[in-house]
């Protein structure tokens, strides 16, 4: 059995987090998102995996150089998910599993998928979702797929999970579809062709699932993945530091006296935590980071080589690589009126669906002392913020100076 992971997307809606790395390589819960998917496939007994890439191909090649069982498949042009699957035709000599490279999911669904696919069946996984408007809603007759309806054209409780079991029939269907209104070859159009012939089985899952299309959805993905973390203390923990629950502390990391850490949490290698720091649940701190005296981190992602070293608060936020927060700089994560927080996707203000959300700060940003960052702010890469500034909730272009 082989699997194909679709990882060729550019991730424009996740900028500034994808300014220098592709979406599937964004670190979440201890490692790049893509590696969590590959681990799930291997746990299901699938050893041969093709990864379809286009943007930042060199970074994928560097990651997988010398790794057995991984084949990189180049999509020559970014022409949609259907075209991405077609690019894998030579790799897939028989039936195969296919997964979108930007989702987090319950591994149990793979076992059901493989069982249902036995005997040459095409299978689509669907997940329960209260708000189906942004996704492809699944219409089925029992366990037979009728159609995938895009963008709320059909009212239902289940959406397309982006997890499939395909026979070679999918390639025949892909040859018959045309370009969609957005100028791409859509995999769902080919699946609907097969569904019209009653050739697709639909399985349902109520387990955890998250599609990462907007920056704040990384926080939910991080929270889901951290549920599986097992306690592992590889670094040093000084006397009078408290580490409660399932917490990973990487090699070379030192947790200094007075620090209080509550899992689930993941702290990478060669970090300095404390003294007197507070790390709250669902937090991931990458390698070579410093979270220092009187700093508090809650439900956040802090990527490698970044610092919150003195009297900082980071709540419900994502901090890129090589970011430095000046002493006393804090990120607010709650409106005074308690209402839903809006943030920005590609510069456009949109609702997050969240009552608590802080900020997105891109790589190589520098913030001076005693700055206040308002909820929903997006600082693109290489922004500078002068000391004492109150940063309005806006989308700031790369290299902006707030002086």
C-alpha cells in the first residue's frame, strides 16, 4: 500500500508565517505539520509515501534527503488538487491513500479507510462540522457518496475531510474534468464523477479534525496534536521548578527555579525557561528559545530562536522565528467587550470565530520594551516596533517600522 500527501500549496492565506517556509513545514506540536501526517500513515502500516511538492521544493528535499520510503513528486505548475494527484500517477501503480497536506486528523480514521477500501473501492472520509459553509459539504445515501457540494450549496452536518482511498479509476476521472471557475483542476470534481456512478463509499468521523487555512487555525491544530504528547524530560529541571502533566522538555533545555509548567506542552532543544516563568497548557516552544523571568505563555506557538525574556505575556498567539519581545511587551488576547476578535488574511479583515486570540508575528520582528499589541494584530516579517508603542489591530506589511 502506498500513500500520496498533497503538499504543493503555497499557503498564501497563512502569510506571514509562510513567507519563508511552505505551509506543510510550519512547526506544530514539536515538528513540521507534514511529519505528523507521515507518522500517522506509518502507524497505519503504510511505508511508501509520495509527497507532491511545488513551492519551496529545495526545503522538502533537504528534509527528506536519505529518508527511506519517501518519494518527492514534483507538480510542475500550481494547477489545483486534481492536477497534484495526476502528478502522482507514475508513483501509484495500484490502489492508494491520498491525504491533504494541511490537515490534522484522528489517526483512527485511517484504519476504517483501509478496511472500507479493500476489494477495490474508492472511499471518502467525512468529518462532522457545525459550520460547513467554508468547506465541501458531503451528501450521501447511507454509506454511498452522492455528491460533494462546495461552499454551502447543500446543508449538511459533514464535510469532506481531505482523506481518501483511491483505485486507479480516479486517474480516468481526472482526465475527464475541466478547469473550475477559479482556474484549477479540482480533485472533488473527479470524485463527483465517480460518485455519479455510485463508485465512492463515504465513511464518517466525529473525532478531532482541523483544516489549516488561516493562521489562527494552527493554534487548534497545535492543541489537538499536543493531546497525544507523553511526558518526556530530556533537559534539566532545577530545584523549585514545577512540571505538571504531559510535558516534553528537549535535550539541552534548562528549566530554572521558580518556573511553573502545566501540560500538555512541548519545549524544544537548547531553550532557557525561567527563572519564574509560567508556561500554560497547549503551548509549543521551538528550539533555542528563551522565556525568561516573569514571562507567561498560554496556548501559543513560539518558533525557533525567538525570545520572550522579561515580563512578557503571550496568549493565544503565534510567534515566528528569530523574534525578540522587549522587556514588558505584552500581547492582548481579549477585547474589553468580550466579543469575537477579527484578524487579517492577506490584508483583509475577517472574523476568527474566537473570543480569545492574540497576534500573529512574522519572522525576524523586533519589538521594543513596554509595547502593547492589540488582539488580532498581524505583524509581517521583519517589522520593528519602537519602545512603548500601542500597536493597533491592523495588518502590517513586511518591514514596517512603527516608530
